[in-house]
C-alpha cells in the first residue's frame, strides 16, 4: 500500500464563525426536539423535573463544549475527536472511535433520520408510507447530499446553513404559536405529582430521562471534524462551539416549556407527537402540516451537516495510513470525495437493511464512552505541556501545545462532564443491558481491524 501524500495542507479553508455556529447547531438539532419531550415526560411527569432534565442536559453539553473548545483551539487539522484521542492516548483508541462512528454512531443515526425525513415528506403529500418507499426516498436524500458535498466544502456549508435557518424558523413558529395555546388545566398538573416515589426511583427516573435528553443534545462535537477547512480555526472553532451550544440550550428549553405549557406534563407524556399536538391546538390541521414540514426540513438539515463533517474523520484515518488510501485523496473541489461517498454509501446500505432502529439502540453507550475519554485528553495535554513530553505515538500532525482557549473552572468543569458521562453510561447499561453490550461489541471489532491496517501501514513521508 502506498502512503498518501498528506493532502491535509491542501484542504480549502473556507468556513468562518457563522458557518461553524450553524454547523454546531445543525449537528445537534434534528428531529429529536420535536419528538423527545414526550419520552422525558414519561420518565419524570412533573413540570419542574421535565424542564430540569433539559436544563441539566444543557449544562452537560455546555461543559462538553468548553472541553472541545480547548482541544480545538490547539489543533488546526481535520478529524476532531479522532485526532485528540490519537495524540493523547494511542492510535488504536482513535481508530476504534472512527470505526464505531462509521458502523454505529453516525451511519445508523443518519439512516434513521433519513427514514424519518421520508415519512414526513410522504405525510405532507398524504401518501401511504410503505417501508420500501420510505427507504427509497431516504436513500435518494442521502445520495443527493453526498453529491452536493462532493462539489466542495462551500457548497456543503451553504446547503447546511440554509436548512439550519429554515429549521430555526420552524422552531420559532412552534414556540410562538404554542405560547398562544391556553395552558393545560391545573388538574392535569396535580395528577402528575400525586405519587411519592422513593429517592432511588426518582434518581433512576431522572437518569433515564437524561438518556434521550443527552441524545438530543449530542452532535456539537462534529464541528471539530472540519477544523482543516476553517479560517483561523484556533479562534473560530471555540467561539462557534460555545455560541452554537448556547443557542441550542435556548431553543430546547423554549420548546420543552411550550410543550409542557400547552399539553401539561401528563398530556405531554401521552402523545408521541408533542410538537404536532401543540400546533394542532394552535392552528388545527394546518398547524400539523406546518410542523410536519418543519420536521422534514430539520431532518434533512441534520443529514446535510453529518455529510459535511463526519467524512473528515475517515480522511484523517486514511492520512495516518490506517484506512483505505483513497479516502485521503482530494478531488478538484479540494474535499475528500471518496470519504464522503463512503459515508453516504454505508448510511444508504443501513437504510435499505431496515436495521437502523436497532443500531440507534446501540449508540448512547458507545458515544458517552468516547465523550469521557475525549474529556480526559485535556488532562493529558495539560500535563504534557508542563513536562514537555512528546506524544506516546508520534503523529504527523501533532496537537499544538499552547491553547488560546482554556476550560473555565478546570478541573471541576471537566470532571463534572466526565462524571455525567459515566452516570449516563451506568444508566444506559442498567436500563438497556442487551443493547449496550451489542454496541460495545461492535465497537470492539475495531481492534482487529486496527491491527490489520497497522500491518499494512506505510508511514507518511
């Protein structure tokens, strides 16, 4: 196998602060916020606890954003978490992360979101949605976004920005019209607090509520994948991360408040389509169609963001000689077209397989493990700066040693995020042991794959 010629330096730096902020928000806000509030209400049917779960999830996401802001401020290359894990710990751990991203966390999520998009498009056209039709429309959407992103990072970013703005307009409509709905009757609120659960039950219920909340808040880390295509990345990436996460916290708290305000905690827990129910109360059937269009736009926007960012991880893996060499090649638009095509192809295959819902069940336990490990990179890099020690496995693109941004309140802030991730992992394994073990098993298949690629690896000159 021949080594790639390190094309990282030839990636086009065309993304600014606004682009990064939109990428951060686009990576977080998918269809989840329109649906997830009812799952949270089922676990903790109390107004205070519902809003508390979303606020606590926002604090965890903000703590994570601080951590990734410091890490991104000392690296100007593409790959994000892959690069941080590689340079802090070992290339094997980084490879397993990228492997899980391709097989589980990202591709499965993209397939599920693409099918959700297809179903809402069919609902808008009053078309009967069969599984085959939904899969076909989902695959078509993924293929179109793959092609758009192969035309260049500017084309992909412009598409993502447009969908993100439309998404925010749809959410603003939901909030404004939802506030016009008469509040749920007090009796419904009283019933939601009639029982007196034990402290342990309350804690485990709150932990269970945080699983869908944290899943809904996930995605901000993907903005770091495109660091190699950001203008002044050490400045714009940290700022974009913090602005984007703060914007999403405001959006999520607003939507969850409106859902509880209009439906009440018990009513919210009893509907699987809370956003649609709120809009129906406000505008009747027209409201339901408006929110269906908003969800369709939101899902396609999430897919656009994923197609723009995630292939840069496979690109970085290939640059290290740990994946197919073709994935490190750039096309005339100076983007890794083969890596983009790989992401699109895997997501389409999962879509047609019909296994995307099962794969989604495996995502959370894998995700939080790598979140915690990535937070640990802050301790490693800070210690390394004090001792001036090199990385254990020298990288062709080492992380810079002087971050212009530092996590405020470190180590307390960083430890809070790690503890929250560990609590999420415990809660997920406790509630869903079978799915968690399958997810961890798929992740660990990356170790023999790493050993295979390592034996074929040719160091970059």
